[in-house]
C-alpha cells in the first residue's frame, strides 16, 4: 500500500484525521492522549472506565507526541510514557516504508510518572539502547543522573542527557526545531516545560501539564496566535470531577474554564486548539458524550491517538 494511503488509514482507524500533509515532509504524530495513568486507570471500577476495560478499542495511551522527518529518516519523541512500548510500535507501523532508525532523541516535559518512566524500556533489561539523546531541563537532568534506576541508563550510556535551557531552541534537523518553555506546575522533582515544535511549514505547541493559565507569566492566547496547532492540557473537564479529592491540590485548567477563556477568540484561533492529557474521569473520553459535543460546538477539538499533523 502507498505510504500516504496507509497513513491516512491509520489516522482514520485511530480517530479523526487532521491535515496530515505530504508524508514526505515532517510530521507531528499523536501517540497518546490520556493523563499519566492512561485510560482505563489502575484500580478504577467506576463508570468512567467500564468502556475501556471491556472494549480494548476504547483504551488510550498516555499523552505523548512523535516528530518525524522523512527527509533525514529521523524521529523524536516528546515524553517517555509508561506506554512507550506500544507507542514505539505504533510509530513503527505508521512509519512503515521508511528505513527505520532507533529514536533520534526524546524530549522530556517533567518528572511526573506519565512523562519519563518509559525511559526504563531503553535499559539493559529491554532494548539496551545506545546513546539515545534525552533532552531535559537542568533539575530533570540531575534527577535522572542521581536516582536509580535512571542513573544506570546514564552510566551504561543507554541515554545521553542533553541539558535544555528555557526558550533555547534545539535544531533537530534541517527543517525541525524544538524549543522548551517553562510552565507553572507541581515541580516536586523537576521543572515543567511545554514545547514549541517548528517544521518548515507549520508549528505547534504542546502543553500537557500546567496548573492554570492565569498562573503563567506568558499569554496562552499569544502562543496560540503564533502557531497552527495548540495541544493543550485538558486533564479535567470540570471542577468536582474527582469526588473526595481536593482538586486545588492537583490544579489544571478545566476544559470548561479554557473554553470560557478562549470563547472570545475568533473561530480560526479556537480551531487550532486540541485538548490532550485527559484523566480517566474526564467525560470527554466517552464517545458521543455531551462533553465531546460541547467541545466541538464551541469550535475546539480533542486530540486523537494516531492523529497526524503536517509540520
Ligand atoms: Zn501529566
Ligand atoms: Zn476510571
Ligand atoms: Zn504533571
């Protein structure tokens, strides 16, 4: 099957297909859309997870992206999730027809379990990877260097840590640049960053975790104006979603809040926004739910696993 057709089919299989572009130009691929715990969540016997426990097609991997450059046969991951095993496989299948390289780098956002623990699959017990560049902010670098089992990945050269600086671009290939920027989040073990991903034609921002838009010293609206694709924290749909837990301790912009905040933006701007990193309790995970309809009617979208954006 022709590559483009195959990519279209895969994207269709996993959900909506958004302007995949020419498969010979760089692409941004959504490898997962769930919060750190994945969907369903361990131990959850509630209504929210009944669907994915019984129907495997409803399961979703933890939020992560891949960036590919067919011209140089390179590919990078943004975040190394607990689902990395299946996500590398998904990426291999989507890249079928290209000469596959090992990963050319992994960009980490922060040290919460959904975002870096997949690194374990690169070690001696599994892939025995050779010198994969892992890009991380300074506290994250020191966390990985000084704590097992991650320190062993460093000492055995499975990974080579590449310190990042706020707002300093990394030139990945001739046509791809990835730039981290700090965002406010519960930074127990590391800083937290979002990423600006620039291709030859389009660019994207990826912010899977942020406490609240108001807590950030930058304007999310200005960022949205600058890019074509904005993959934004959609962890919870609304307040009160986790009964018995103080949601002030785990702040995120509720999708309801974000939709309200962005309601005055022109349609063109709202259309750029894709919510990602959905918690298992988020009603927008359920197919044809009211939450999904509200998001769509307001001009926003949900990121879909397997979705491809041309860059
Ligand atoms: Zn997270
Ligand atoms: Zn659940
Ligand atoms: Zn987090």
